[in-house]
């Protein structure tokens, strides 16, 4: 995952200093040296690292932080605040025109993920109530138009293409006419990938900008390109004057230096981050939340938003009423399991919960959820309602029907019965908050799928 190396290094550094009752200037310098090395290893631009460290040192020494009662926590707060500032400070949104359609032009290198990003962006904007139109302006790459049409079909979002023309300005103008006639309030132009040193192709983008006058020019940057991302961002911004950045492949094995560098270098905000291969895997970039993730402080707001977006509220309310009347059974359990799966991988969700990433032995095997679903679906209605009916012969039958083993069945039933007890405890204690207060780190370490 993005920032994984940087995150683990910074979390280790902050753990060392957090609980210290006294910090000397020597301690601070040693900590900042480690932070500097961690950022450089993450491929953050050297000039940016130098400025970042100098700012933290100045604030820590200039505010009598080291003489305070909680110097460790105050230094960490300064690091967090400066990291937020480095990532952009505040969330930056798309600037929609009051006279639709809003035109968004995507630019970037070949292979940065523009076409997929166009679809993801259209998808997230549609969820915000917009009616997007995708436009195929990549007239050079073989099958580029077809790829965008496939993406559009998967999302049920219209795509405009003119395979008989190589004039991108003409294609974009035709698309504008279609958008106005079909009442599309957002037009997303998927342009061809090009090297920032290719003057002829860069000139084409400038021509498109002058004639179409897009309201937003978003540079799509591959997070895995490291320092090259900084050079590319600088050149595209100088040539076109970009309005924002979309970071892609943040789910890959990337050191994260691009995200920590491009905002500072270009002065333009990161507006979106693509976090996976699915067309739903894109999110609005929140500098404060990203800084908290990097420092291991979790991101509960994102978990809540994922839940609101993915979960069936009506189904959840219905289940809550059922649970008030009776004990949790396997049908209820299966409903909850399927609801959580809609939110994404369980591993990625755990990383957003404060403290979870510090539990190194916590393991989640996503394949186990598939096995659990198969086991429950192989049971009779009576067995789902009362697991006490599951004698040896019934467990053998379920194992054959689900393609699992009796040991798998035994392990799952034991885990489910523990969940039932926890639900009873929650009802007896009056809510989830009191229940969570009773779960310590040692208990969580034993929680393995």
C-alpha cells in the first residue's frame, strides 16, 4: 500500500517520542534526522524535505515545546500539522461552473491511468448528483477509444467518440453539442498520454485549452513514478497551467514521495486519489486524513463515509430491530458479512481504524469470507437459527456442500458463538461504546481469520 514504508518509519519515530516527559534539543535533532531519512527513502524531493524539517525544528524550539508538560505529544502535533500543510492543507474540490456543462480535461503521461481515471471520476461525480459525459480525445493509442467505451458501458455512463477524426478540438466541440442536447452537466475529456518533452503533442493540449476553455485541467500522476512525477508535474504546470492533480495507483507498492512532493512543487492541490483497480476505487483527497493515516492515527471519517455509501440503511435498521427481539443467527450474520464486503477489503478498512495498524499480529485472509459464505449457504434454515443442531454428521454434510473441511466448520462455529456472546454483552452493557472499552490489544491479537 502507498506510504507503507514511510508510515511504519514515522510511526516508530513518534512512538519513541510520544510518552517522553522530557525532550532535549539533542533528542529533537535525532528525531528530525530519522524523519528526514524516512522522507528521503520515500522518494520525497530533497528540497521539500529540507524545508519541512527546518519548519518543524523552528516551531518546536520557538514555542517552548520542549519545556512543556507533554513535549512528545506537542512535537508529534507539529509534525502532523506540517504534514497536512505539505499535502495541501485543506480539501480542494472541483470548481463547477454555474452555467453547465463543466469541462474537465485529463492530461498526463502514457500509462498514468487517464482512461480508467476518467471513468472513476465520472462515477464519483455521478454519486454527487452530476450527469457526466465521457469524451474520447485519445486519437493516437490503439484501442484507446474502445477502452473508454468499455469503461463507460461498465458504469452505464455515455461516451462520445468520433473514430473518423484526428482533430481533438473538433471532437471536443462535437461532444459539447451532444452534452448540451442531452443535458450532461459534466464533460470529461480523456486526452492522449504524452511525454512532457514532446513539444508537438504538448502544443495540441494548449490548442485544446485555448479553443475549448476547460474549467478544470487535472494532471493524472502515477504515484509509483517517484521523483519523475515531480518533473512531469512541473513541466505540465508550466506549459498548461493545471488546476489540480489526481494520484493513481496509491494501492501499489509505492513509497509515496510523489504525493508529498507534487503539491509543493506545482502549488496545485491533489483533488482525488485512486486507491485500487475497481472503477469505484477513487476518493476525494483529504490532506488531514492522509496525514493521520501516515502517522498511524487512523481515519474513522473515511470508514463512516464508506459505510454510508455502501451499506443498505433500510436493511441495517431492519436487522437492528430483529436483534432487539432475538439473538443473532447465521442469516443475520450473512447479511452483515455481505454489507461489509461492499465497503471494500477488510484489510484496508482495518488500516483506517486508530490503533489497528500497530497490532502487527492481526491477520485477515479475505478468502475466509468466501468460505464462510459457502458454509452458511450449505446449512438448512433450522441450522442457521440454532447452531446447537450441528452434530458431527451435519457438519460433515455442510463441509461437503461448501467445499470446506469439518475443521473449518468447527473453527467458524466457535468464532460465531463468540460473536453471539459479544452481541449479548453489548445489549446488556447498553451499547457498542461500552463493549469496545472492554476489548484490549491482547484480545485483538488473537482475532485471526
